[in-house]
C-alpha cells in the first residue's frame, strides 16, 4: 500500500443511547448518504446501550 492510499479516522463525537435495532438502520443510512463527504458512522452495542460514533476520514476518497 502506498502512503497516499492510507486513511486515518478522526473521532468527532460519540453518543450513547438505549439499545434499539433502528439505530443500525440510521447508521447505515448516514454512511450511504455521507461517505462521499468524508464522514463515517459506527455503532456498537454493550448490554442494553448502543453507542454511535462519528468519524471524519482524512485522505483520498475510496476507489470504487
């Protein structure tokens, strides 16, 4: 991998919510809508809580 092909993710924000399966759908929608703008969203579950994290991707756009 060339140095120019690498990406770093900078965490912008994180928020914990009560667990709900719809949050996964929201994160999927946000990723599909805003990936081209350089934003990536993550979701994780721990017990009865879910955390959504917003990242900003620095570096070149992904190749399709």
